[in-house]
């Protein structure tokens, strides 16, 4: 702050000694050597300005500036006198701090030397102490090691004593404790100790397991286990059934106690990794023993050179596994499951028993599937049997879908690709046969009107049944990617079938009213309708979500950003592309059909277009109105073709067809008949009679107000049939409304559009009505 004051004072003083220059009325006065500083000039300008009368303020301004200068000089003197004192005090303080630091450094060097000497003197003691500590630690390890060995031997002796007294239950408890010790020592680096305890556990586990297994198998044998035949044909229960069940419960519970040690020393059998099956939880020891006789039977019959081991008969071993599961279900639920509940075990006996048998079938299936990759017929038969097996296993026997099954074998990459290839091959062969059959283009329900609403030909229904069967075959596959691969196959088949239909359609396009052309049109409409219905089902919506998820995870997944956006917003479906192509084909075929009928109608209507509408007698001169003879060919053509279409097309297609035909006919008659001729009163009445009493009723069988589809013709007849007075008034209104040079119309007078609306004319513009009025020949004076 002192420095800033000093600088400001210096600058102002310099300005005072430079001399003064004033700006007045655009002139500037300059001394010989210097100019007034800018800030001084601004101050004078602000205080005095251009007013000469304000010069009297100069004395006051000078006095005030002198006071400010004096105050600033005093401040500078005060600052210049106090700064040296502060600097001197700071230097003294710095010297004192430097001397204190020197003293501390001297003390630190002394202490450091003392500590070093002490450490050198104490080093031998530290070496001896470290040696003693390591010896103590090693001794503690030995003691701990010996305690573990003693504990293991103690448990082993306890188990031996209980075995000598035939107290198997307590012996099993001791083995459980020893197995728990083994688990606790898993992280130890003492390899010999681990081997010792594992060998001890294995030794006693084998003794206890062999003893309990023999007793357990004997009890099962007396209970006629396993049940080879269905329960209703099994042997009668033994007389000592209650005692046997008590023994079963006791032995089952004791074997269950050996589960911990069994899991340690027994390696669970798992299927090869190539099968793609997740590891299954270990089976309970008593369940394993109960499965042993069935395992022996399975291997006896379905391995080696036995006659029952036939590669072409996978249904033999698959059916056998299902029979065994069904035969033992009641016993497991009624006798075994209560034992597990009383033992507070969460094991599901029936589920584990089924899982053990299923492992046998999956091992056999995995082996057979790889051997059938080069035989399409046998491979296809294998897939069929696996699908039936999986359906009964999950449905009848309630095997959870969360656990691996036979379908996991079919999703192994090599086997799955073969499955896709076989499905494509047989589907294409089926399509060839269905399109070449004699009944391909006829409906199997044609004689049942209530059923045959879509009038789909046999080939279309067979094709959609084929797609439905493929869906049923793959919808339970565990892998979303596999399901999407099958969906891609279905899309490919739909597109192939569409191309085949297009080829046949082009061959039949010369006769669009032929039964085969109409059958193709029905087929296209039917397939598009069914696909649209499928797209809203839960299964295909789930596939849609899976396709989005796979597309997000894999950049290479074939899904465009537009498709992904539509699928994510649920605006589209998995069949959108196919439905769009089918609808395009349907629209093209409908256009060809309507154009063919219209072309024939135009040909038949040529005499009607050249009718002498100017010279026809008026309605009052005729006894009764009748259809124009020149219109009969056209009317008959339309009637016959409409009847053909109604018989051969399904109702939605027929409705679209006659509506499109009506709109085209409306324009044709309006342009080629009405606008191309002049009409007297009789001609206008005859035209209106032909249209309202003959043409419109042709379409009246299919709707209540057919005239709504012939708006041009209907309104043209209204204009031509107006009486002379109404026609004159209408012409005047139209002329006044269309004249731009006339004065504005009277607000009370209706506009041309309102006048036309009152007459029932809504489609035709006022200019069109003027043209129609000019075609009238019956005016006053004519």
C-alpha cells in the first residue's frame, strides 16, 4: 500500500512540474517542453468544462489539490520512515532462527552417533534373539503339526473303537469330524500332513461305506429294488415291510453322514467338456448306491456288442430311462423323501435319482450323435427321439428346465450345425413335394364354409405347419443364439417359399382369374396373416429381446441400427421384413387382377361409351325404364367376374379387390362415358337408371351403400339430371362465385360449395360441375 501511494504521488508530482495545457473549444495550448498528463486534463475538463464562467472554481480546485498533495507527502514520509525499522526487525529474527537451527543440527548429529554406537553394541544380542525366536516359531509349528496328527489319530482311534463295538452311527460322526478337519487344512502347505489326513479319511470312508453299502443293498434287495416293471405289476410287499423300512431309514441316514467325506475323496463323473453341459451338483451317496444296479443294467444292454445297442434305435435307451424314472417315482416320494426331511436335508430324492439316470442317457447320446453326423436319416431320427424324450422328461416327470438335459447335447457346435443343415434339407424337400402335388392349390376345407375363411391352399397350410413344427422343435433350446439361428432358418424358408410363389404367379399372370392365380393370392395373404399373428406371441417377443441383447454384445451380429431401434421400441417384429415382402407381392397381384377385370370391362363397355345420349327419348315417353342394351355386356362381365372372385378369394382379399375395382370403374365411367358425351334429358335419365338401378346393385351385395364407392358417377348423374330451373340457378351461382371481377356476393347468398353440398355433391369441385352443366343439352330455347 505504501509503495502504491508513493507511486501515485510521484506521478502526480511529475504532472504538476510538467506545466499545464488546456483544451478549449477544440484548441490546444502547449508549453515549450511538456504536455499535461491525460488524467489532469480529464480532471480539469470534468471540473470546469467549456464554460468560461466556471473559471472561478480554479482557486478552490487548486486549494483542494494542494491539501491532497500535502496529505500524500505526509503518508510517503511516514512509510519511508517505518520500512527500514520493519526490515531490521525481520533480519534480526532470521538470524535468531538460523542460530537455533544450527544448535538443533548439532544435537541431531550427537544423538545419531549415540544411536549408531548403541545399535552396534546390541547387534549380537539381536542376532541371538532372532535365532531364539525362529527356533521357538519352528518348535510351535512342530507342536501344532503334532497336535494335528494327534487329533487325526485320536479321531481314527475313536472311529476304530466305535467300529469294534458296531456303533456305526458314532463312527460316521467321527469320520465327519475328520473330513471337516481335512477341509480346514486345504490351504496348508504341509503336503505330508494333507496326504496323511486324506489317506486316513479314505481308509475309514472305504470301511464304513463298504459296510453300510452291503447292508443297504441287502435291504433294497428285500424291498425288490430296483423296480424293473411298472408299480402295478411289481411283486407283493414283504411281510416284514415295516422293519425293512426302519432299516432303510437308519442305513440311509448313516450313508448320508458320509456325504462330506465322499465328496472329498470321490471324483464326480462329468460329461466331456465338448458337450457344453454345466457341471451338475454331486449326487447323495445313498442315491448313488440305489442307482448302481440300474447303471449295470444300462451298460449291459446299451454298450458293447449287445443286440439292444443299435445305433439306429436311440428310442430304446431313452425310453428305458424314462420308464425307470416313472417306476421309482412313487417309492422315492413316499419312502425316501420323508427320510431326507427328517434328516433336515434339502436334497430332492426324485430329482437326484432322475439326474443320475439322465447322466447315463446323455453319455450314450453324446457318443451316438457324433457317430451319426454323416447319415442324415439316422441323425434326423435321433433328433426326433431326443425332442420327444426331452418333452416327456420335462412335462410328465417334471424335470426342472433349469437343469441340463438332452437338448444341451444337440447345441454342441458340430452337432447343432448338422441339425440346422438337416432341417434345411428336409424342409426344402418338403416344399418341393407340397408344391408339386396335385392338391397343392386347392383348399382341403373348401366344402366347409365355416372353417375355410382364409381359403388357403393346401401348400400354404402345409408350409405354415412345417414352420410351426420347426418352432416346436427348437423353442425349448437352452441357448438364445441357437434359437435365433433357427429363426433365421425359418425366415430363409419363408423367403424361399415367397420366391417360388412369385415364379408360379408369373406363369399364371396371363389368366389372373384362374383358380391357381387366386390360390397363390390366398396363400400369400394367409402366410402374411399367420406371421403377423406369430410376431405378437410371447415366444417370438422373447426372441426379439434376445436378438437385441446379442446385437448389443456382439458388433458382428447382423442387425442394422434401424432394425435395432424398431425392435427395441417394440414397433417392429422379427418377421417384419418377410411380412413387408409378402404384402408387396399381394399388392402387386391385386393390382394385376383388378387391371385385368377393368380391361375386360372397358372392352365390353365400348358400345356403351359411344351411345347416342343426345337423342334418347325422355323418361315420360317410355312405358318403363330398362337397362341400356349397350351396357349389358359390361354388366354381365362385372357380375361374372365378381362372382368368380367371391368364390375363389378369401373375404378380406375379395373386399379389397371389389373396392379397388369400384374406384377404378368410377373414374372410367366418369371420364369415358360422362365427360366424353353430351346428354339430353332422356340420356341423363337413362344414365342415372343404368348406374343406380343396375351398376350400384352389383356391388350392393357386399356393402350397404355401394354408391359411396362411385362418387364421381353418382354426383355426375345428379348434375345431369337436375331440372332446368335448378340447373339454371346452379349455373348462375357457380358463375358468380367464380367471377373475380364482380363485386362481393351478398352475405345472405350461399357460396358455390355450400350450394353443391345442399344438392349432395361433395367430391366434385365447382369447376367440374360447370363442365358437367355444359354437357347438358336441355336448356330453355334449345
